């Protein structure tokens, strides 16, 4: 399981940013539950002043609600929704 997709530390600004993909990284769509330990990990990262972003494809309007209804969203600073046709790499760059 890949937890951290990107870590960026900017020494002058003292900002640490983590970007996570929603499906199969934070959320298990096969069982309709968050991945084991997800809330705990995000809580610890948030307490340690990491900025946390989620990138999620939004095929249907129900996806936004699914993402926003998750317990772990309380630790997230920003959520980026992308279309299926959008490049995830480009979306990660926008999140930075």
C-alpha cells in the first residue's frame, strides 16, 4: 500500500505538503470503508503541521459526497476533484 504520494518540504516557508489519492489509498471502494489506519495516520500528520490534500476523480456528483462524508476529511486542508480525462500528475502539480 502506498500511503504518501508526494512530500515536499520548503525550508524557507517551513511548509510540508502531502498529497493523497482518495480511491485505494485512503478509501477502499470494494468494501466501502476507509483504509485501515487512515484516520490515525492523517491525524498524526495534521498534528505535526503537515498540509494534507486529497485528489479524487469525480465521475458522478455522489463521489464528492462520498469523499466529504469520510471521518478523515477533518484532517484534510484541501480536496481537488478532477475529471476522468484529467491527468492525475497535472492535478498533483496544481495541488502544490
